[in-house]
């Protein structure tokens, strides 16, 4: 009898250990952009890399297009444990902390090399703030430079007065205020409908969002002013990440580093392609008049001053490091 009980116990222990060894962790990952967007494609590759490297131990299910949570709900969902990992645009949360607006200040960083430098000098400050909220930043990828889409020709900032201006973060709302436009908060997934109903007549975004939303069906003008390159980041719940064993954590970090490198490269390459598609679909793509660019550079100086006032010595140190 005793031998039988010992044998059963040993078998049970082996079964338990075997189950633990092959236990699978599943994460849900909401994103706000469609399946064909380069950010989403990059995320799917990130998830596939983790699945392969972990031999299926960690599986990430990507929910694109705001299908699980809307873009502006994703951060809270990850913080609250409703999702383990997600993608957000940093500047969308600058109402929580002005530091999150660093990459959406007009005419501070207007090219990929400048945006990369700004990302590096502001990384520690950004990561620390998310860490305090129980979130770990895995990687960042920029959108192409932001230009102005409009239903009518624009020669100066004054031409935007009274326009229904799509805002996707506090900075774009502030721009509306400075040019006398009417800000309307619209997420990327809702832009097509907003344009179709006339709720939006002008906005700043990248050629990528313009292409995804088929904006040429309602607007015909795109001014390539290269105002800034906002970044999306992939965040993970620190609790969820800490529950992973060390080898799996290392796999996630390695896949994240690869996704960041790949994403920056793809963003720059597709920037040219997106503009070509806008032209192909009948849009007028122009650099913008000297007056328009001068007006927005002036707005940029105002907003840099506003931002450094809000962020104090820490913000000024980042600006100084960027300008060295």
C-alpha cells in the first residue's frame, strides 16, 4: 500500500512538473490602427518572433483597429489589468504629464535623425514616468513627419481660422487654439467617418494616417511641413512582465529591440511611399508656402516655451541636450 502511494505521488509530481514546464502564457494586445498599417504589421512580427523564440510559451494575440479597446483606452486597460500589453501614442497622454508631449512640439525635431536624437535624450524621463504607473516601455517607433491636410487651399495659418480641426492630443488642440480653429477630438480609427460627415475639415497627421483613412475622398490638399514625428510605444504591465521567467523576459526584450530598429527603418521608407499614394489618388502634395511654414515655426517657438515652463529644469535639460 505504501509503495503504491509513493508511486502515485511520484507520478503526480512528474505530471505537475511537466505541466508547469509547458505552461503557456497568453497576452492580449490591443492597438488602435488597422491591420495594414506599418505599426500593426511590425507588432505582428514582434508577436511572431516571441512565439517562435519561446517555442509557444508566450503567445500574444493582437487586436488591431481599436477592436478590443479604442486607442485612447489602451493605456488604462493595461494599467488596470484588462490587457497585458498594448500600443499607444505617447503624446496622447500629455494631459497627464507634459513630458509626454516632448515629441509633438512643432518644429523641434523635424527629421528622422533629429527625432531619434530626441527619443534618446528623453527616454529616461519617459520610461520613469510610465514605471511609476506600473508600466514598462518595451520599444518606440515614430510616425512619419506630420503635415497639414485640408479641404481647401491654405497659404497661411490665418486660413485655418474657423476650420474644424481634428485633435488627437493636447498639443494639436493647442495648435487649433493658436490658429483660431475649432478643435475636435477624433481618434485615427474614427477619422474617415468624421471627414465624411464634415465633422473635420483640416488636421495635422502623417501620410500614413492619411493613406489608412483614404482622406482623398474628402480632402484634396496636403502640406508637407514636417512639423514633428510623434512616437508610438509598446507598453506592458510590469506585473505581467515580472510573472515571466527570466529566459522569456529576455526573449521579449530581444524581440522589442528588433521591433524598434525595424520600425524606425520602415517608417522612414514608407514615408515616401505614402506620399506617392496620396498623389496617385488625386491629392495635391506641396511643401507649403513660406508664410505657412513661418507661421507654424512661430507657433513652435511658443509651444517650446510653454513646454519648458511646464516641465521646468528637467524639460530644459532635455531641450539643451537635444540641441547640443
